[in-house]
């Protein structure tokens, strides 16, 4: 390699192996340059590489400017080293060689095409590892990420619904975290969201869990610094935020607590501290927020007037921490501020100005990876990229932030410091999320065949219902709950007047099933409708046979994992309960009050 970055004879610059395909706007790996030369094709300009190896903590590797170079080459492509065939050298002359004749000018690329070309080039050189610089940047991002083994190693991307636990800690040590509140904090679950993405990636719901909610924390297994496993005993009726940090609990303990509260299986977790808000908001050059009144909060150090502002760094952190000057001055009011901030930051991250600017992309990737602690299932840049690509399929207007419904804790006395789960509203909300029901109005794709099948299934619930005394059904337990069949039988007989019911015990073969099902014959349809109405069974639970049953035959009810208890509706409602606090991610007109 000479002083200007040219390869010596016989050497191949790795960057030159990535060739721009003008038809697609993407870079492709091309190794057989001899064949190109023989066919008269010239390689696109290569990227200039740093002659010194990068090290962790070193300054950001140089990234070529998206502006057009002085030689007039298209935006998004670096000028080729002097002397390359068909490309002007430093003296403005074309190097001698085959193909040096004047070529017809190519039509100018559209602005969108240039953006795609530029972004593709940056990703090719910086992330794919097509050059030494790209490899070192990739390793740099990898080394930024901290990982915690929580005893679960799920695949990064799955075909079904995805639940990612996002934890913001109040840990005060480390760079940029000192000077906020209790400097001795071990790092509790200060801000917690469960981000649920539907199986078809049509919608997503982020559930905020209040840190001061009183709950039970289950036993959890953690690993110490030496890799030895130990079990942290659970706690009864404590604040939710104690699921992390307290008694040596790690994010896996918060993971298990959230599963116990919501009934949703967590796939992965991501955890960040105070510094993440400052770094990420700065990386995207600020986040727009709105206030409905002037705020001067000495506790969070937020001082902003009424109206819209772009905040970043310390000011962004002050915004998401303030609570005494908004709403009722508690954690629930602060959650609404945080939801507004996160919605706006998502919009900013997905904007063209961020995704097509290589410097911003680098800063964003560097800040994100430095700020994150994740589970081992997504503990690398490639895995995080796969997750991000999968989740990016969700349209912004179908992302909703909601707060888990709570009530004031009656045990607090006159001064209310904690809250408890509002089960009457929370369970229907959790049920909606478990069954991928969007909290926003999602327009269904036109699938005539699927719609016809759903209509046919829904028709099973329509029609006359048998008298309760005429309902004959045998109840089987295919759920995880002990005694579920007997509890249901007692409820049907004593509360619903269905006396001709019997207990079938465990499901045939002892098999557990995910959903409750009711099997019946065509001449038992009226009985099925009566039972479905009483138990809140969805149409999908009804399985009608093709042949009529004997007059005294029983229907077959098998309780599944969706069975919540005798008397509780099995199916999810189609709308969220009244009074659920929620924020839609694409709503730009939200102002804190």
C-alpha cells in the first residue's frame, strides 16, 4: 500500500471488492476483477481507508461526505485513487488504458436513489466488513454491548409474536450518570416497558409498568461474577422497581416479574441508564416535545416554557425525569412524559434525515450500543440488527404506548405513595395484547378467503340459545391451573343453572393446550351458544362437527392456557377498557399538561 492508499501490484484493496450496482443502488461483493477488466467494465471508486488500525475508544472512523466530490463524481461515492483506468487523476487527465475513451454521461440519480445509494455504501463499508475499517467499526460496536445471562437464550428473531422488555435503570455510577438523585442507588427498574409486536407485524403495543406498583416478585436464579448460579428468594407485596438491583437481582428477575403480572412470555430484554437518554437524543440531533404550560422544576432541573421544544443531552434527561411539575406530580404523570418523548424519538429515528446521514447513523449506532445491556440471545450487532429489521416492519401509526391500569394503594393511608394493579381493567388489556389485538385502528388487508372463514366461524355464535338446564357438557382441564375443571363445573351449576354438566378431569392424554375449545355436533349448536355466552368464548373456540349427536350426548369443553378462572371471560374484548391511558406513536400533537 503506498502513501495515497493505492495497492501494490498483485494486491487487492478489500474496499474495491464492493461494487455499486447502478440498477439497484446497492453494493455487491465482486471478486473476479480480471473478468471485469476483460469485459471492459471498470470498478466503482473505492472508499479510502485509514492507514492506522482503529482501537476501542478511538475517534470515529472517517466517513466520506455525502456531498458531491470536487471531481464531479456522483453523490454517495468517493473519488477513486488517481491513476485508475477511466477516472481523472489529480491533474484532471484520464489515465491511459483500455476504456479510457469518453463515455456517454449517465442520467442523474433521483434524490431518493442517491440516498439509497449513499446509505447502502456506508452500510457496506462500515458494517458488512468489506474493508479493514468496516471490520474494526463492527467490532467496536460489538465491544460496546454489555450482556447478562438470565438463563434464557431465545433466538434473536422468531416467526410468532415478540415481547421485548425495555428497562431504564436509576443507577448512578458510570459515565454521565452521577449527580442525579440518590448516588448510592444500586440501579432499580425505574422505567419499564414491555414492547409487544404482533405475529403479523401489523401493530405494536408498549405497556408502561409503574415503578411504584405493589406486586409479588418471584424467586429468580442469577449468576455471580464467577458464573456460579444462586437463587434470590422472592418478595411479597413490594414495589415493582425492586425487581432489579435489590438483593442482587438482575434483569432476569424483572423479566420473570413482568411475565407473572401480564401473562406474556418475554423473548428478550434491553436495559439502559440515565446516560442513554442524553447520548441517544444528541445522536439524533434532538427530540421534539411539547408542554402545555411553563415548567420550572428544581428537582429535575427542567426549565422550559409552554409550547414545542427540541431537547437533547441534559435537557432531554431532565424532561423524562420531571414529575412534580406535571399532571398530579407522581410517577404516572412522568410515564406520560416518557411516552411522548419515546414516540417522538422513534419518529426522529425513522426519519429520512437520520437514516440517510452516515455521520448520524454512526453516532446513533455508537450511542445505542454503548448504552445497552441485553440478554445473550441478542448480544451482538448482527443479532440486534436482525431484531431491528424485523420490528421495523410495524408502521409507526400502529404503535401505541399504554400504561398498565392501577389504583391508589388502600394500605397507604392519607398520603398515597404506591399503587396496586387495577385487575378489572388490566386483565382485559393484557388479554388484548396476548391475542395481538391492536389498541389502534389497524386496517386489515383484503383477504377474502380469510374473511369468509372468520365470518363462517362467527356465525356459530349467532342463533337461538338453549335453556341453561338443557346444556350438557363434560369439562376437561387442559390448562396449567389445578382444579380448573372442578371450579368451572361448580360455577356452571351454581351460578349459571347448567346442572347437566360433568367433570372429565384432565384433558385426554394429559395434554395441555394453548386455547380453550368446545366441540359439539350440529344439533347441539344452541347448547354451544348458551355455554359460549356464559363463558365469554370467542368464535374461534367453537369446533362444530359434521354429524348429529345422540339426544343425551355431552359436548366436550377443554380448558386451555387462556382460561383465567371460573366466571372470567375466556376471549379478549375487541376494544380497550374505558379510561386506559395511551399514547399513539405517530401523534405529533401531544402536549404535557
